[in-house]
C-alpha cells in the first residue's frame, strides 16, 4: 500500500535545475552581476560621464583659495577618493542602515560652489579652507539628523511631482554641456570657437550613428565609444591637454586635515546647511528618478539610507579635503540611456574612483578627454534625463486640469533661474540659495501645489484627486 506514495514523493527530485534556473533568470536588473567584458566598459562609461563634474569643485575652490598646483592636486585626489567611498556605500551599502542599493553615483556637488566661494571671500588666507570644512562638517551632521524625515515625506512626492523634478534636472543641467561644447572656460579668448563646436557636434554625431546602427552591447556603450572617437579626433588638432600627465604625481594619498583644523563660523555653517537642504532635495529626486528608470521605485527607507550616505560622506569628507556630497544626475542619464541598471557596474566605477584618487597620474589620463567632447555627449545624457521626466509625467493624470496647472507653474518656477539668472537678486541670501536652483525651486512649488490641490481639505470632500493620481 505504501508503494504508490513513493512515486509522487520522488518526482520533485527531478526539478531542482528548473528551480535554480528560474532563480537565476528572476534576478532583478539592479542586482545583476554582469560578466567582466560588459562590466568594465559600462563602469568606464560612468567614469567618463562624471569625471569632469567631480574635479570641477576642487579646481574652482582651490583656485579661489590661492592654492598652488600641488595643493589643488591634493584637493582633486581627495574629491575622487570621497566620491569612490560614497558611491560604493550607496551601491553595496549595509542593508537596513546605509546605501540605497541602486546604481547611484555620489560625489562633490557643484551646487555648493557659490556659497563656498562666498565663505572663502570673507576669510583671510589660511582660514578659508578651515572655515569651509567646518561648515561642511556641520552640514553633513545636519543631513544625518534630517535624513529620516525626508524618507517619510514620500507620499508628498507622487509621480506628478517627481516627473516635474526629473524633467527639471535634465533641463537645468543643459547649460553645463553647452558650456563644455564651447570650450568650458568662459574667460578664454577662444570660448565658443567653431573648432570647439565642431568637435562637440562630431562627438554627438558619432553617438547618434552608433545608436542608429549599433547592435547589442555596442549600442549600450555608445556614449563611451563616442567619447573615445571624439578624443582621438581631437588629437591631431592639439585639443587634448597633456599637461596633467606631466604635473600629476604618480601616487598621493590625502592627509587628514592637511589644510588646517576646521573652524566653525555661524554664518558659514548656516549658509551650507541651507545648501544641504537643496542637495538633499536633489539627491532625493535623483533616487526617485533612478527608481523609476530601474523599475525599482525608491521607498522611504531607500531615501533615508541614501541620504544617510550623503550625510556620512559630507561629514567625514572634509577630514581628507572633500566637499558637500550629493547625487550626480549625469550618471542617472547614463543608466537611462544605456539601460544597464546593475548597481555592481556603478560599484566598480566607485572602486575606479578610489584608484584614480590614490594615483592622480591615472586620473590625469581620464582628464585627457576634451571638454567639447564631453559637451557633445552631455547633450545626450542630460536630454535623456528630461525625457525620463516627461515619461513619468505621461502617467501622472495630466487629463485633470488641476494637474496641468500644477505642472505648468512648477516647470515655470524651475525655468526662471535659467531664463533670468538675476531674477532673485533682490531676495534674501537664503531665498536666493533655494530659489536660485531651478531643481529645488521647481520641486518646492510642485510639492506645495500638490498639497494644495490633492491633500488640503480633501478628506471631507469628494475623492476627486484619486483617479488623477491612481496611475502614478
């Protein structure tokens, strides 16, 4: 009687390979571990897209503080090292504590340059960087304290709001590649020269041709190939600068507090805490955008862990010479453009940043890419971010007139700093800091209007907003 029962009991023993195969194929693209031949080029593409942005803050701030070439090199090395550590923390992280575990790049943000330069101007030589670093450290602690509250506010950031913010990220960043395409240095005599524009246009054309006729992985690394071909095209015309190779030391690890012990000045601290609010908004928007692109929407816990990483990097970065750390939107564009969503790709990019920081001569090789070449590629990158925002807005119930007005006013507020840079010149300094960034201004207006139209007084009234936001 017991014999028939053995047949069914042994049947499942023949199925483990199927279950194993299912487990492999069910891995989310964010958690996919690519083979080496795909992993390295995809990581290099992220490095190429972000390198200029990482070195820009230390270069500008170092020059403003009167540092020599060797000191500026130390600042750049520190910026690369902190970016590498922060990026690895974000992508790999410690589950439940730190890191959003998305293909998210963290590095020194250019949004903090203006107030940092203001701090430098109000301090004498020898006190500039100490005052800056003291304010940055307090701003990092401020981010750590406030981060959990940002994660709990996600219900006020439906796709109707995030779509506006994502679109504005792409639109407001567009002047950056346009400036690069013209040569990068607005004070140079040849800024906007036809040779710069031609090189940028050539790079853009190469990327478009690869996108049109490329297949498979070649199409995925169109940006990297465009940067490579553009740089090779620049060599015969002497448009690639090799001076960095000769002046950069082979190895240079940052020394703690090499520029002096931090000084805590109330005015400097207040200004950078306001900047940190802007950076937290932009970083949260970047995580929300990346969550949409990767089909793994960022929840409140993800935002909290991501901002905690920002706070840790911003708090500890000044010890070695770092600056306020936040999301890098151009790398969100890389993910959107290539559709390579593995966080391990970005983790490898973070490890590469560590190596570049420890060996400045290697970082100088990456800096050979001329700015016009980066400009041609940047137009594709930042444009693709705006497209992601438009795609999100298309699902946000724009058949409702209230939502149309919300998007129209928020986009208008975000574009004001671009259309009229001096519009807020008469406002208080704190208001200029918040409203002078198109991303933070648009985000603030979108959140407030979303509260006005879809939250205030809706409990007792009809559930009119629900259908408009349901698809979100």
